C-alpha cells in the first residue's frame, strides 16, 4: 500500500546534527583535535570499565575510593564538554578554538581536584586554603558553562536560582527564611565535600550509569538495535497499523539499552515515521506516536535510564526490587499505546502491510514452535545454570563461560549461513515483510549480553555496577569478534573484517563516552541543588510550602508536584529533573501523605516523580523528543508535542494510580494467583482508559459511553474506593502486636505503622508510614534493625530508640523518640475486590455489545478491535 506523503524525509545530516547537539556534542573537528578528543573519550570508557571491574583488587593497584573516582569522572566530562560542545550556534564545528582548549584543561583540573589533592585535603578538613576555594569557585563557574553548552540554559537557570537562594536566605519570605551561608562555606560545601557536586548523583553516574550507557552504545554498534527493529517489523508489520505498532515495540526494546529519548526517536523514527505515514496516519500523529513510545523507553526495565540507579540510593532497596515494582506500569503503558495505535488505524481504515502468503495452519505451527522454543530455551538456561552452580561450585563460573562461548560460536556459525537482512527502504512503494525467524536467526548472539545483564541483576543480585561490567565485557567481545567470525565462517577475508571490528570497537568506546557527557554534567549540576537543600534546610521548608498551597489535600499536593516536575523538566534532562524533584518533593509526598494517614511506599513516590520527569521530554513547548520526531516527519513540533502529550495521558495516569493502589507495583502481592489477577485487571483498566480518551471502543463512542468507560476504568484501578464506602479497609492494632506481625510477614513485606511524637522543629505529629521489612528473620527485632529501626517497650506502646542513618526507616520520616502507637492490618471480613471487578467488566462488556450492534457497514467500522 502506498500513499502520497506531504513532505520528504528529513535529511540524515539534520537528524545527525539534532542527536549530536542533544547527546554527543555538535562539534566534529578533524586532524589532531579529533584524535585527542577520541583518545580522551576512549580513555574515559576504559577507566570506567576498570573502576567497575574486580581487576583493581585482583592486581592490587588502581584502587580508588568513591570520591577519587567521582573526581576523575567529572574532570573527564568537563574536558569533553568544552571540547565537543560549541559555545554558541555560530561557533566553529570543524575545529576547537584555543579558548575552549583552555577551558577544557581548566575544567579537567577543577573536576579532578579532589583526586589530585586528596591527601592534602584530608589533612585539613573544614579548613580550606585560598587555592582550594579559588579552584572550587572556578569549578562551579566552569560546570555551569559546561551545563549551558551541553544541556541548555534552563538547567543553568535552575542551578543559579538555588545558588541565589543559598545567599539570599535572610531576605526570603517567612516560609523560606534561613540564615544563609558565607561564600567560603558555600564553596567548601559544594565542591570540597561529597554533599554537593560530588554527591550521590555524581556517584551513581560514576558507578552505574556510565557502563549502562556504554553497554547500550556498543550493542547498537554491533547491530543489536537494527536487529531489534527488524524483529519488530517482522512480528508486527502485517497487523493493522503495523508500522505504528513497530514503533512502539521497537522503542520498548531500545529502551532496554538506551537512556536517551532523542536518540531513541531518531534511530527508530527514520524508518517507522515514513511507514506510518504511508498507512494513512498524518505526519503529526506519526511523529507523536514515535515520540510517545520513545520517551517510555526510559521507564522500561531493566535499564530505565540513569534515574533507576539513583533510586537504589534514594529509596534504599535492591535494584532487582525496583525493576520488579516498575515492570507492570511500564508494560501497561506500552500495551495501552499499542491499543491507541490500533484505534487510530481503525479510525482511518488503515490496511495491513502485505506479507508472504502462508497457510493459516503453517503460521499457527510456526508461532507455536517459536513460543514453545523460547520457553524451552529459557527453562534450559535457568535450570542449567543453577544445576552447574550446584554441581561444580566455584568452578561453575569457568564452565559456564566456556558454555557461553560455545553457544556464541554456534549462533554466529548459524547466522553466517544466511545473508544479513537490511531494513526496507521506507520510501519504497512496496514493503515485503520478512518472516520473524529469518530475522531472528541473523542476530541470536545479541541476546547473550542481555541475558548476562538480566541474570546478574535479577538472579545473582549483583550490584548494578558489577552487572553492567559483565554485560559490557560480553558485548565488547561481540563487537570485537562478530565481524571476523562471520567472515571466517563465510570464507571471506578475515583481516579486513578484523580491522573493521577494531574500528567499531574504538568508535563504540568513544561514542559511549560522548553519550555520557550530558548525563555526567547533569548529575554534577544537580548536585548543586542537592547541596543547597542540605546546606539551607530547604527540604523542610518545601514540606510547609506545599502543605500551605495544597491545604493538606493529598490529591492537590500530587497534582502540584506533577506540574512542578513538568515545568522543571522543560529543557532539563530526565536524570537531573529526577534528582531535583526527588530531593525536594519526594520527602514532601511521604511526609504529607503520612500525616494524612496514607502510608505511601517510598518506591511509589519516587516512580511518581520519575514518570512526570520523563513526560517533560514530550510536553510542549520544549519537548526534545517531539522536536526530534517533527524533524523526521517535517511537521510542526508544537502540534506533534501536543498530540504526543495526548497519547501520553495513559502514562500520566499511572503514577496517580499506584500512589493509591500500590498493588500495581506488585506491592502486597504475595502469590502468583494474586499477581495474575492484578496484572489482568490493570491491563483491562488501562485499555478501557485508552478507549475512553480516544472516544473509540468497538466503534466511535457516544458521550455517555465514554463517561461509563471512565467510571469502569476507575473501578478497576481503585476497587478499594468503592469497597471503602461499605467496609473499613484496615484496623489499627495495638503496638504490642508489632513483633508478631514482623515475624509473620513474608519477604519484602511492607508493614504500615502509626507513630506519634514531636519533630525536631517542636511540632506534634501523628503519621502512618509504610516500613519495608526486607528478608525474613526469625528474630523480629533483628528484622526491624535491618530496616533501620530499633524499638523498646514502654507500657502498651513502643518507643523508637534509634533510626539508622541512611536507612529505609529514616527515609520514610521516622525519628528517635517517636512513640509507635499502632500497627495497621487488613480489616477482617472485608469483601473481595471481585465484587467490584466482575460488575465493572460486565458493564464494559455491555458497552462493547451495544456498540457492535450499531456498527455501520462502512469499511472503517467493520474491523473488530482484536489486537
């Protein structure tokens, strides 16, 4: 099928420039300057691999503490920021001016200062000399200039606002009044300690994020991204609205290895947007679908961009738990977008792209073999690895490595027997879809690094840094050997292929580092904001400020924080936005929710601000993902942004749902049956919400039908709201029940407790908090202590005698001296949620039946909503 397009595809040079300006730096010098920049970028990648590996401890040298590593990380980032990013639009792109070399050298020195003079600084804590302060002041100025170049002015304005707040404390309104700080104290706090620039955010960038970005870059360099795109086309291209569904699925797959919305849009959009337009979608809608699906790549486990690794530090739970909690909302968001795409295709009567004619029985057999084969392979992998570990003990790692190499060689040998598949030309008049297996067999080896990553993260529960190290090592091996091995098996010149592989590896290492410049600069600049909060006590002020604006209403408070996240995110990278909002607003949600009697799990709060930070990438007027999509579709970026924001409403709804219904994060779901019910009901709810917002279910909906669908959607998402009208959801048990409840609770159970006491500001509070109990322990006091809480009996109450620094208990607002007065437990005899689910689904079915009855025989209204 072909149609006339409104405008040609955007030139590749323009798209490359767009991605470079956003992700890697728009400067492309030649000669010695290019060699130096590439060498520094490769050196940065090699340093990060060394730092994350066990090798320093094996060989006994190159061992760095966290502060030293962060300092080197920032020094290299500042050097590359000034070398790779031009100062202005009119600045030269083909060479580096002398002033930029000077700034790059100064930035590298200031950034690496804590590493270069670590011992000297350790001998004079709290007593900086003049040179320390001069370096710190120059470093902050250079960091802000690097931020302006790599991230734009909005992030600089935010940082300057917080700096001004530090010094303007005595002149602030009463609600924000503080005593301020001297210049010396400010510089020392922000640059010479780990409270500001060199704090947790930069630490996560150093320890985890770099390797995950490098992993994704190298996998893309090896051809993994192109392979995932082709798999998506082969599986979905034949469906109604297939190209749009390809955009959604390929963006989800790219989200596994990519943390950038812009690069996700461009890498997939250059193929999917023209294909969508050929099926009849307007350029605005095609660009909006690609942008909406690409921003959601950052909420897709296991990588989820840089912010997920920051959650490990901010929330204080293992990464595997964060991935588990984030899984269902991410999948629901993508399934809903697939459904929206299908409804758009129904509205315009889009026809599927033709594929090779195959008998239905043959297709069914192939599908069955494919699904069963995947299940068998996964089962053999899981139980095979566990069996090898049980049988061979410490030697299992070497045996499994050898087995992995054999599997890798086998997949390459098999791929070599078949020609590499190229993506169809999106401007060609006819598209012939390949069979899924014909595509899959050319890149089965790309699955190996993903398996390594997921196994290390989810099964072995290694740290994110070490997991990323082993995954990166595996993908480096693929980049270095895939081309030569294919040439060897195909009896082609191996030397030429080896040389090309070497070039790919060096390019991948350099590009991975350049992709990290903006993230490293963003986390360092966000450290200024975090440092301001710790220096001035702004966090406590924000609690009072938001409480004043919201009047203590939790819904209004959440809406305010969502809007703040969107506003702050305009032109600010997701990572920096998350750090900012999580530092300022997450404690506010926890505290005000607790005082309102709502025990909000801490992970729900952080995912809430994370989701709205991501939404800023598509929301006009500065949605970078929308601008990238509009550059490809040759449509208005503002219209594309508004259309994308409309599609993204289902993503904006989810955070409000899991704040009040934590079961969506699989919290409190203790069995596979419960999990299956939660997943099925939430999927049905998000699909009904999508149908209501699109005003199309079986056919175009009437106004009353849309209203009923929204009510049904609310009932499925919040069955507790309806049940609460007739039966109390919980009961408050005496504090003496605490130890019994703790000892009986399953793994990672969240126990709600009620505490009373006086805060350090002298205010009496009563609040309900959700305490994460972690692993089971026969001794309940030890289990509480592992969560950071120590209690002693006092009559029929318990007194909190200690709250461990940095523990989960501290993060949810518990303080020593508080009285634990009650334990929240489910109310006995409460009706099952099925009493809400069943009539709600029946009403939705009735709407469907009524719409089917009145469907007109027009072609665009005859197709059932089957996908």
